[in-house]
C-alpha cells in the first residue's frame, strides 16, 4: 500500500453547512487559500434530512448568507428543502472549494500545523475552522430503553411525518422548537398528543411585523458586547437551549395539544411523569435535543459539557483553531443562519491577521551577527 499523500492548505474548514460556507465566503474575499470538507454527498444534505414539513423559524430576509439574499419574499419562511437548495446555489455562486463526502475523523496538532484525517486522506493546515454545528448527537434519556417494545420510539432526528409515530396516542417529549412544531403536526393529523416539558415562548414583540423589531434588537443588543446580552448568553450556555420562536401556547391549545409535566422515569414499560402520572401511549417522539459530538478533536479544548472553551469562537491555548456556529458565540443570532455570517467575518479577520504575521516573521531577516573587538 502506498504512502498517504498529505494535502496541505493554509486553512481547512470542517463542515460545509451555512457556517462553513459563510467562513469560506470571507476567506475567499480575503484572498486566503482554503478547502472546505463536508461529510454530505451534496451541499445542504443536513437540511434535506430533516422532517418533511419543517420550515425555518426565521423569515427569509434574515436567512441569507453574506453576498446572496435568500430568494423568497422577505417575510417568507423557507422550507428545509428550499434552504438546502439555497446552500447549494450559494456554494456554486461563490465557487466554494468544497470537498463532498469527506468526513473528518480526527483533528490533532503536528508541530505548528494541524492534521485532519478523513478515511484514507490526510490534510494539514496552519488554521482550522470547525463549522460542524454544536449539537449533532441525538439524545434520548437512558430510561427510554425501558419502554415497552410495543411503543414506537423515534427521535426528532429520524422523525419525517406523522407516519413516523403510529397509533392514536402520542407523547412528545421536549418543549423546544422541534417539540412544539412536531406536536402541532401530529395533532393536525388527528392524533391525541401530550407534550411533556416546559416551553419558553418569545414575547409578542418578537412576532410583531414578522419579528423585524425583535431581530433588529437581537442583532444590536443581545450580544456579548452588552450587559443584557451577556446575561442571556449565560442562560443559554447549557447546550444552546433557546426559546420557542414561532409557536405560541394558544396555538397548542387550539390544536388540542395537552401539556403534561416532564417525563421522569419508566415503570412497567410505560412513561411516568414528574407528578407520578403514568401514560399509556402508542408512540413517543423524543424531542430531547442533541449533545455535542466533538470527540474527534484530539486536543484539550473541550469543557466538561462537551462544548469547546473559546472566546468569541477562538480557542485559547490552541492558536489557529476557531469555531463558527456555536451557541451565543457573539450573540443570540450566532447559531442561526442569519447570524453565522457576522461571526464568520470576525473569525476570518483574526485568521488573516495571524497568517499575515506568520508570513512577516518568515520573511524577516535573521539576527545580525556582531563581532565585538576587545582591547588586547
């Protein structure tokens, strides 16, 4: 077997979703050589693999990436397939140097460079931008394994439509955006739906004029540069927990979705709620979110919860390693499609400065040799 060829780049971007493409856009504009590694067969596949009826929670006017507005009316809510197609078009428009079907399996440091291994390929880079998303491992509470095998279980990552949760009675676990959206869809399909867990709904102002005032407020005020923004960032730091953006409690009431306490355990194969109530259901949809999956990064950069330690996306102690798309990386909009462009620009500015400094040091003349005469 021949030796593995090392492919060297100034910058390697890991992840070809919205965060990675935004980083690539700014790298190209800065004249920085780079490559984008994406595990999917096509740009946008991470969106295509979501549930059938999914629409973005944010209007099209803030769903565009730098240099290319989203091609829908400003107040339109893109479908997941429209988002996927937009990302494909964006990559083509930008001539992004993207390599599809390349999954990074490990990231480590080799001297003053990083090494990325992907199957039988090896990449080396001076700078690395990780843009894989901050939550990618579906999470189901351990007690879920004790449910009666007759109860169909599906995580929101694998849910596609009401056919994914057969039967007449469905328990949806998790009161975040995915939970309330899926609960509404199931209720609309005639299921008897119980929604377990609490929800934090954005205030009415967030929906006024299609959320324009709220998103303007979020962009300017809900950032790490303001006291109120820092307080919100601290509350959202636990795996990026976020308020429900589009649905209201009245929507759930109108659809007949019943709110119940959180699921605390399983007894005799049935879910038990925190108040001791035992539910008999045909299906359970786990909208319990995801956990970080950065175990392939073989560097001491992860905090106990599995997210990277960083300041505005830059990892201290590992010069040249940055992230884009982390929760509240610089503000409320950081993990949203409309927020990654701003954060990516900031990250690329730092990369440009570091690469320029490295080049200047490499081209600087060495120290002069001084011969000192001594009196005899």
